[in-house]
């Protein structure tokens, strides 16, 4: 049975808290699970023992520990929202804990794999665009939504060598732009006008001249990796992981990497500290494998 309060909660997430479409979709799915489990019972009337049974049911159905943790977090946030409005006396999720999940290390490419992915020359116009996108992912550790949302003006500062992006919860951060990414972007900017609609603000556009959507970027990266012989599925977040892993290998500066990734908590960044650090370098240009601009040789 549908509950109008769920729509109210999601609406506030979207308009007041400025949650991303991905977050909204995840919360929607998790609350749909709760609604299905509750059946004809009103969500505001559920008790802690019922919530505990629901968690056990989902676990028994094979839902992974990580998904259960996220689902329970969404339920808890929803009931906090209800409590603030006096709809429930207490949060029935308080005290509930999901099953422990094994620590999963982020999947990252090796430096050699990354070089193989990005060193191949771009020939056709769309390849020039794609190379600029993928270099930027790896150079600056951007999220997919951040790259897709970049505009031609206001985000990219070639003079300063930085990129300004808006991340989760509308937070803005400035990250370095590596030399190889800068060169690839220059190549793309020299040809962007042949594709872009006259009034299109997006930095990266598709065949029709409009902003590329995230799913198209994902498909283009996967196809790019396959053409270059990488025997693994490469997705944008893997380039973000690779950025963090390779930079930490070189710099050991966890706090700086936290800032560049836009993590609210350093605990999120600490998952990368399993790496065998090789040497210390405090400056980004010295630390990042593709940060230094290769000098052009005279022909």
C-alpha cells in the first residue's frame, strides 16, 4: 500500500537537501522494499521487532550486507523525518544493525593498465572528446555526475590548471588539472564547436550537440577500454579509484586525497591505505603519474 509520507520525504530530499538523482533513486527503491514488506500496515505504525524481522527477511532473500546497510540507513532517515513531524514517537530502526560485511577494496587499474588505456592516440572527433573525458576522470578523480555536469565556462580554469566541480549535497570543490588532461581538453576545445549547439553550456556534448548523459559516458568508456585490449570492465568510478590509489602510492597524503575526492569523512578515504606506498611526494604534479606535461620535441 502506497504511503504519501514517502513521497513527501523524497520530495524534501530532492528540493531542500538537493540530493542527487542517484541518491533519490536508491532511497526510493529502499522505501519501496519497506512498503512491500509492510503490506497493509501503515509505515508509521511499525514497531522495532517488525523492522528487525524485515531485515532478516531481506537477508534471507540474499540481499548483500552492503545493500542491507544502505537500505536500513534509508529507513532510519525516513523515520527520523517522520519523528520531526510528530508522526512517530520513536524511530523503530534505532538499535538495528545490519549483518557485518566483508571489507571490499576498491577496484583500481594498475598504472600500466591506465597508461595503456589513455596513451592510445585519438583520431576521430568523438575519440578526441572521449580521450579528454577519460584523462579528466583520472587526472582529477571526478565522479561521473561531476564530469557530466561540467560547463565550458565556470568549471574549467586553464590558466590556473584547476577544475571546479559540484559534488554530493551541492558541495563545491576545486581540484588540480593534470598536464596530460589539459592537453587532451585543449584538443577537444579546438573541435568542440563542430558538434556543440550554439547555446549549449556543457563542456562535453554528444552527436546532437547537447550535454552528454552519464550512461552514454559509461558506455563510451567501456567500449574504449575494450578496443585497447583491457581484459576488464572499466567504468568511470574505477578511474576515480585509480586516481586515489596511484596518488596515495606516491604521496601518502591521505588528507589531501580526501579533499580532492570530496569525501566528507576521512574514513571513506582510508579504504585506499591498503596500498604498499612507494615514495613520498607532497606536490600534486610530482605525485600523479600523468600530471607532468611531456615536453614536445621539435620535428
